[in-house]
C-alpha cells in the first residue's frame, strides 16, 4: 500500500512565527519574543481544552492566547490591532521549500493530506494562499471530533477520514508532542527538526525518522 502522509500545518508547513513581521509594526522590537510566547500559550490552551473536554475552535484558542500574551507582557494593544493580527493569522507564510517538497511527494505514489488542529475553512484558505493546497489530497481537521492533538481520538479520526491504515501512515510534524501522539497510535512519524538545537521530549519514545527539511521525506517514504 502506498504511504499516506499526514502533514501537520502550523509549525510544519506553515510558519506561525511569521506573525512576528506584523507584530513588529504594532509593538516594535519585542515582536519576536511576543510571537513565541503567543504560540506557546496557544498550544497550552489546546492541550488544556482537550484534557478538560471543553472544546473551542482553534481560532478561539488563538485569540484567547493573544489576549493573555498582551496582558502578561503589559502590551496595551488596541482592539483594531488585535483584529488585524487575527486576520493575518489566516494568511501566514509557508516555510521555505514546503511547496517544492509537496510537489515532489504528490508526483510520487504518496497520498498527502494536511492534518491540523485548525478549522477546515481557515485551513483551506491558509494553504491555498500559501500555494500548497494544489499538492494535497485533502484536509483533515480535528474540529470534526472536537478535540486536539495529541488526543488519540484525533489520530483515529484521520485514519477514518483518509481511508488509511496506521502501519502505512506517516505523520510529518515539527512538533514533538504530535510525533509522540502519532507513534502511540501506531503510526510512523517523521520529526521535522529544522533547528539543530531543538530537543525531543525524553519520554522513551523516538521518532521513526528525523529529517532536517521537508525535502528529505521522499527518500524516507520511498524506502
């Protein structure tokens, strides 16, 4: 059976820290650390809501994380600027090399899907705007099961939606928590380690493979 590739979106295909360029116009030189703090709080909120079974869509969690980060860092950001940032979040940039890698993979026997915590309509707009949608066989969102990665239910949902089997399915993610979630669900998983200083969680669970770029994937899944 041909491999099915489930690409995480935020942090793998799309750069969530790309928002720093827009933040800089609003808050100045502290934009980089602010973007990192916002992203970290966003992920925390997804985890907490999944654990508490108190689901709210990804966009709501992102907005709440922005509000928290403004308050925590003492940024008196205008409501209009917050709205601009939320709109920009729907148009984040793809990572360099993402379109080329997906083009090569889609031309092979692989089936390529976006698999994300985001909402379907926003994901389609985001991926289309980034020039990636044409290389994907579809989008699978956790919104359908109202939970978030790494809840096991979302990985089971992907298999049903994509018509795939765990043994022939690869998660591709730059997020270690996602990689661990897929591995514990019986999938293969490639950890995309763009930063050589990045550290994988020491849980005694190792990625099936570690790649430094999306361009390395074709050789891995073709073996």
